[in-house]
C-alpha cells in the first residue's frame, strides 16, 4: 500500500524506523529485531540506507521481509550522494523488482573523504535530483523526502530551506518526514511557515526517543536540534542511570507524541532504531489513544 493513501486516513497512527545491518554477520539479529517491531502492526515501517550505499542490499532484504511476512507497508530509503547515474538507476530497478513502491529520497550524508571534492561533477548533488530520477523511472512510486523543522545544517537560513523544500514537492515528493526535534513548538511554527509557502503535502513529525545519555551528542550532530531546558534537566538527572534514563526518554517521547495528536497531527514517525522494546513501550503508552 502506498504511504500517501495511509496518510489520508484521519485515524491516529504510529510508524517506526529501523536500519539494516552493517555486514552479513549481523543480518539475522537485525532481521529478528525488525520482525518484532513489525508484529506491533505499525501503520508502516521505514528502512534506512547504508552510508555510501554499503548496506543497500540489506535495506531491500529487510523491507521486503517485513512486507511479505507481516503485511506491513514499507518505505525503503535511497540516497544518491556521490553516486553515478548508472548506480542509482540500478538501485531503482532493484526496488521495483522487490515489489516496493514507497521510497524515501535522500541526498545522504557526504562521507568525510569526499567533503572537499568538487561536487559540480557529481550526477546527483541534491535530493531533488533523485526525486526527478524516481519519477522518471516510475510515475507510480510514492516518494517521501526529509525536512528540518529548525534549519538544515548546510542552509543559509530557514527561508532558503523552505524554498528548497517547495522545489522537492514540485518535483514529485508526495509526503515529508521531519528530522528529530525535542520541542513541539518548533514544529508548529515550521508547519505554519511551509503552509504559507504553499506546501500542502502531508508532513510526518519524526520523534527520537533518547534512551541513553550518549545519544544526545549524536542527535545534536545529526540534526542540530534545540534541546529544551526540560529535556536537558531530564538527561542531567537520569543520564547516569541507564534504566532510569531509558524510562525517562520513552516518557518524554510519549509526551511529545500525545501533544502532537492533541494538536491534530494524525501521523507520527518514531526513530525506534531496531529496539523492539522501545517501540512496544511507546505503543503501549498510547494504546487507548491509538485504539490498540
């Protein structure tokens, strides 16, 4: 099922994100973890793409397995950074052969060894190039793209950021998923601005449960997210106690989701990171709200 059709449903829903193994040796354990999350029957599951395409095969293997065994709609990530047109077109054909019709089109992080390379010679410089390639390959693809509720680390300002987002939607993006954020007011302000700019496609908020203190630094590096004092206090108080931090992090993420639902956001995506217990606990916390 196409994700855009799921998003038209006014019923509250929850989706989860998982990632493929880095090597073949880790495939079975990751496969098992993703199956446990699939058993929760989320609205859909997204499967990330290995850095530089190194684990792209496993992305499709995991996504196909979830869809075929559990009937859960899947969203396969695809990145294009530093890739040749031939490589990307081959990956698109592999997605089609796997029977997947939902694709998350991303530029991807630039590998450190390529940061100083002349990008003008690259076949794909931005996610919009990949969106156009996907649309040309198959008009039936349901395409998602990413956005930053605050500002993309490489953008000059938010106005420029939103302009680029408009271009991605015009190129064929069907829905948008946000990067993680820890203050819902930032999202509400962002939604107002993009609607004013003419973006009308569905926007799915992305929530990251911080279950250990070490995740904070990585979250800041990935998204540059603003950390509210309330969240900082939580980490200061419980960060040294792994069990307490996990419980507090899940509670904070749950509270964010409840507030989103209360403000007429019907679809929320959780960056569950191959942690079935975290996904299960969040869903359990929302069972009556979700009607599960």
